[in-house]
C-alpha cells in the first residue's frame, strides 16, 4: 500500500485561490504508523517556522493510475472540431436546401 498526506496551511492560504497553501506529499512507509511518523518528521523539517499547517490527512492508496492527460486534451480538441465541422455542415446544407427549392422551379 502507498501512503500520501494532504496538508494545508493554517487559515485561508496564501492568496485566497482554491487550495493555495495546500499540497500532497508521498510518504515512503508500509504502515499507517510509519506514515504518521514520517509525516511528523517532514512537518518538523520542512513546514515549521514562517507559517504553520492547519490540517493534515494521511490516505492509504491501494491502486494508482497514471492518467494520459495529453491524449485527453487531444480527444477534447478533436470532439470540439467535429462539433464545429458538423455545425458548419448543417448550416451549409440548410442554405443548399433553401437555394435548391428556390431554383428548382
């Protein structure tokens, strides 16, 4: 099992944007107790001083999957282009049908 910790800066965060002052940390541990100890050490070493944290949550992850975002964005763009092309074709067909009726007489 893999462990990650979600930590958030105390208060509103740094500039009031969504989750500014929040981050996820991968913990190299095999048990919740080890993960807790590692998180405590990490907070002491890296997150003490200038500001303090207001929240920390440790999550145990059984499965993780890398998401191919590049491919997703390509798919989104292709879908949008198809929609635009279809709309353009529908407008052209409507004009064609209107002209066809007008000049078939």
